[in-house]
C-alpha cells in the first residue's frame, strides 16, 4: 500500500519522472510512492529511473491507458 500517491495524468516525459523524483525525496526509506501516469513511455522511464536511483519498482500495471507504478524508496 502506498504512503503517497502522485497523479501525473496528461503529462509527458520527462515530467512524470521529475515529479516522482521530487515526491520520493519526501518519503522515508521503505515507504512507497504510487505514481499514476498516462504516457506510454513512462513504463521504460520508471524502469530506468529505479535502476539509476536504486529505488525499487515494486509493481507496475496498465488499465485503459492508465499506468500505475509502485516505487519503494531505498
């Protein structure tokens, strides 16, 4: 379950990742950020972001063009 939810619907790369980076800095280690996005490119963007930042991409899903990502701060 997410500690914080960030809705970036309607925004395109790189805005969702930039907003997520800022939001995750406000979390404590182990807490989870849920990001909602509509940009299909966000799947790859968040995989790369987590790989580079060291945060854990717990899950991602898509339904009706809406993407949801759960990212755990390390």
